C-alpha cells in the first residue's frame, strides 16, 4: 500500500462529485471493487429524478461491517472543489477528509487483502445521504442490521477510537416586532436585538457556547425589522441529556423574555455510549500492531450514521484519521500520513479477522 497508490485513489474519488447525486461514485466503487458481490439497496429518495441507493456487500457469515458514507457537503465556497490538488503532504478537495480519504484507504486495504489472501473477512456498506438531516441511507441500512452485527463507521476522528458520540439539541427561536423608524429602535421590541440578548442569556444559563447555524433578520430599509429567526444547536456532552437543556431554554423564553421569544425544537438526540465490545478490542489490536503504539479513546463530537445502527442493537465504533475541523470548509484536506495510517490499520484489522473466529459477545462499559 504505497502512498502514491492511496493518493491516486483519493484524487479519483474527489474528482467524482457526490454532494447531490451519489450514483456516479457508487458506479465507480462497484466496478473498482468488483471482487465483492454488491447489492443496491434503495435509500428511499431521489436526486434530480435519480433514485439513490446504498451499495452493500453483506455476508451473513461476516458480521463485522465496515461502513462509510460517500456523499459530501456542497462546494460551499471551495474553489475547484472537484479538482484535487496536492501541496506538500496535503491533498485538498471536497470530501478529502470527510470521508473520501477514508474511503480511499478502505478501497486500497480491501484490494490488498483480496490480492494477498483471496478473500475479504468483512461485510462492506457504502451509504448515502449522511450529510442531510434525513440520513436516509443509514436508516435504510439499519433495517438489515441487528444485535449480531458490529459496524465500524469510518469518520475523521483524529485517529482516536470513539466509543461514544455526543448528543445535540437543535432548535429555532423567533422574535417579532412592529417596524418603526430605525433612529428610534429603542422605543419598542427589536427582534434582532431580542434574539441576540436571548442567545447570550442562554449561553450563560447553560454554561456552554451555542452553535448558531443561521441568523436571519433585517432588511435594507431604515426601519426596525418585523421578525428575526435563528437556528441554533447545543452540543450535549456524553454524560448529560438534552431534556434539561431544553427546559432552560424554554424557561428563559417564558420568564426573562416574557413571550418575546418563540422557541421550537427542531431535532434532538442524546449522547450515545457504544460500550467496549469485541469490535473495539479488535480495532485496538489492529491499531497497535499496525502503528506500534496504543490508540487514544475519545467521544465523536458530531452526529454520525452510527446513531441509526445503534438504535437497532448493532455494536458500533467510530474511527478514522483526519481532523473533522477541516471538513466542510474551503481548505478541506487530508494528509498523506493520515491516508497511510488509516489504510495500515484497516489492512491489519482484516488480517486479524481472517485468522480469528469473530463473534459479538455481551458489551461492557469502557474503562
């Protein structure tokens, strides 16, 4: 698994846009990994009239599944997002770190394993729609899974093994007012100022920062606006629940702001603890043997498809080299070392599985 081979594979994947219709990249992967018996699972949605599907190789005799999503966010201001470029040890392009770099590493590791051993000891599932709130791909795949499965979800986790996933409370707040001459803005409710004050009060009450996803209000006229709206997220740490945070937010709207702020929950999910199961032990062993050092454990700070798999009882673990902070931005990239390390760990995992009798025993909590 030479670095040049991994770079070439990643560049090929970046050059295939997958922020809308994912069928072109799935066509490529189906042909690229033609030694696997692929099935197309309908994801229940269409993009531009094109049905979207998951590409899956699920073998009942191989309960360990490696999964990653193939969709990316849109360009979002990135220049030439589908023309990969290399600068020193970094490869730039949309999806480079989330998650086409990991997909490239998986592809090369699978190919190397098949070439060496003539077999693949895992099931593989490429899902769509992860970057959308519907997450239709993993929801569809979850219908085929259960407690007898272990899913390694490839996401950029800085190379840490994540046995937990943070929760989140996403909410919308609105404020209204009667337009008046802007020079006299202080004479009555000002929706923008009201929401700004509410969000600051919420941060103080919750004792944590809020992630303001969007803030809308105002116009080009010299008059106070009639309405303001904000879409906001609260990250819920692994040892907490979202319901107490929502009570604080609702209480603020009712009392301190006396009905001037309208609160509405958009989505909520509590943190997940996947436990320390056999799949985690195998991944730790593969990491240690491949890289000569023990891995660190962490909590994944963002929602992943593991949430849907966990709901049906599948054992999950999240892993992948690369910094999530680089994802979705105009300078998205992954380093050559991160590509190589991911591929080495995956290949070692496959060789361990070939020589073991893997099963899913009862989970235990992480130490």
